[in-house]
C-alpha cells in the first residue's frame, strides 16, 4: 500500500514538472518573439528615417534642388552637359527629387507643353530604344536563304535502341503522275534511294543504294503483299532528303526481306 502511494506521489510530481516546464517554455518563447519583433521594427524605422537621399557630387546641398530643374529645362547647353556626363541618371534623380517634382516644374515653366512624359522615361528605356537602331559593323553574304534552311533533326531518324541514325536521300523518282491531287496534294513516287546509317557507339557509317521499286515487286511476288508507300508529298522532301516521318514507309519492304536491319 505504501509502495502505491509512493508511486502516485512520483507520478504527480512528474506531471507538475511537465506542466511547469511547458508553461515556462511558452512564456519564454513569447517574450523572445516580442523582443525580436520590437527590435527589428526599431532598427528598420531608424534605418528608414536616417537614410539620406542620394544626390550626385555636382549638386550643392545648400542650394534649392528645384533650381537645377529650372536650369535643365531652360538652358539647352546645361541639359546637354548633364546628359553627356550622367547618362545613367535623370536630372530629378541627380538632385534628390522625384518625377512628380520634375513634372510640376515643367508645368510651371511650360504650361502649354503637351510632351511632358517623354523626358521622364528611365534611362534603361532610352538605352533600349537606341539598341533598336543598332546596326552591325560587318556584313555576311550567306549562300543559303532562310527559307531554304533545313534543320538536320527533321531528316534524321533513330532506331528503337537509340544507337543508330538514318538519313534517306532521293536518287531517282518515277515519271508516273499522281492521282487525286485535290485530296492528297502534290506527290512524287520514289524509285531509288540512298540510305546512310550512322552507328553512334563507334561513329561508323554505312551507306547503300536501294532500288525500292524492284524490292516492292520482289516482295509482292514472294509474299503477295507490300507494306511500303513510295508516294511522298513534296512538302516531305527537303534539299533532296526525305523527312524522318516518311522513312518507315519507304524501307518497310527492305526490312521485311532482310535487306536492311535497323
């Protein structure tokens, strides 16, 4: 019985200690957070109050800064001098004033002026407008026009493992006229092609000529079917090469007869 009372006393003491420690921690954290916030706010307010306006070296601090604005607006030579020596500043920034002060001064001096806002644009915008008029100091005569430029990526196809690349060049086309031009557009029928395969692992290149017209006849004779389509839209021909989206339709018969392994 005494042992149980002893255990109960220990348990109550432990609970009391835990409650007291939690209360102390909470109170300390609140006090610390309040103290930090107060100190930060005081420091920020002091910094804001004590931070002076930045003015350039030629400005006399004892002189009214509005006088500089008047001189800038009234004297073209002074205006040119300032723009030449301080291209990264506006006159109101240089003397510690704002754009509103500049506009107000200009309205007083030129009440009928309609072009007030043109001169208060930031210097960065002025630079960008000058850059638009930039002309290169060299000329390059290109042999290929932009509309004749062909991106190499649309001509190259890859195998399933990604270790081979293939390009197909037209060698011979048929004289056969396409049917249903209004439906399928302008097309040409390919007879012979030159296939170039590049092995990406060792950079070796294989090249061979294929008479796909003859291969198509052979497949029909042996297996009584053909899966190739030798009619190619003219839009799919770039500088004599076939775009990669049409490669499969041209080489399917050659792969069916094991003439080509890709």
